[in-house]
C-alpha cells in the first residue's frame, strides 16, 4: 500500500528548511502541493531539478474526484504533500487527503519543520498552556463577535487577513478591553514584527496592515457567553412552567446537543410515565 509523507516547508526564511525535507524534495517523484508555482520556486531556490517530478495541484477547493484520483494513483508509491508554506496539516491541502488515505490503508509520516503557529506561540509572550489554533476568524462581523465572546480559557491563535486586522482589533478591544493581545506579522521574514499589548491600547500600536498576520488572544477566564445564554433559557423555562420545548432548548445548550433530539427524548419519557 502507498505512503503519504507530509513536508513542512519554510514560511519565509528559506534557511529554515530541514535536511530531511530537502532530501525528500530532491529524491521524491510525486508531489501533491497547494500551489505548484511557489513549490517550483522553492525547488529552484534549493537548486533541485524538476526533471522526473510529477507535481499535482491539490488544495481545499479541489474536487472530490481529484482526491479519489490521488488516492488511487499512488497506491504503490510514496506521495509527498506540501502546502505553500509551513505545515500542510495546518494549512492547505493535507487533511482531506490524509483522511481518505488512512481509510484506504496508506501509511502516514511527517518530515517536521517550521510552523507559523509554533513560531507565533514562541514570540507572543502569552501563556503557552493551554493554547489552541483556531484557523481564520469568521469574516462576518456577527459570527466573528460570537467567536471572540465565546473563547475558552487559554491562549488562542488565529490567522487574519491584513485587510481585516484593524477591524478585528477594534472588535476585540470593544468586547475584551483588558485582554492580552499579540499581533505577529511576516513571521521569519525580513520585516517580521511583533506587537504585545492590552486590547484597549491597540490604537497606540503602529501596526502596518500589510503582509501575513497571526493574532494571539489570551482569555484569562472561561467565557461567560454561553452562561448568559443558559441564564436566558433558564428564565424561559421558569416562565413557561417548565414546558418540554423550553427545557429541551436549555438542555441543548448545557449538553451541547441537538434541541430536536432532546425534545423527542423528553416526549418519550413523558409518554412512558
């Protein structure tokens, strides 16, 4: 059966490529990569010939049929997977491919290297345990607000677009003015910058809204967002005299379950009684 090897590539400074990754890039013949152009530029920079290499584009927008093709085609070979930069499991395109490959009986290995999330954790100055990587914040303001309100205890890292970083910081300042924040820009690159501040002071920072950003937020205590929702629903239950529908809504929030399923279960128990 085939084998998939994840390649962690540099996120900015080309000196960060490991010897093991470099060897794989030199000797490997089949690659599934997020961006074929940038991948070929990496090979050229490292002085690695493109001759004899099959390089396929594969990312999170790829069709299911392309995923099936990659799995079927490489059953007897080693497939190397790389994102445009950093870890292919943190960025495009690895996870759907890994999930399908493991289900098909593939072996899985990784050639570790630099990751923007770990670099951000190390530079942020925020408490490292616990920490979570939460991907990109929602673009829609309402959903973004909900995500920030409901942060669990610990340090959270997000990718954020340069066009939205200032709006996001303004929102964090509004919702959590005393929150510890770290804004990291162009990690490992020539113009790497790190800003550490309380959310309410973000306007005092001279943050250049250009380049690639990682945003770090430290939530000192468990969010009260869900607690407020629970309190509202508890009042509804009391005011309704404890109707099954109101109780089901409350239990769905507390148990993180489905309101309809819980309501159906309550009705079953009511019938049995």
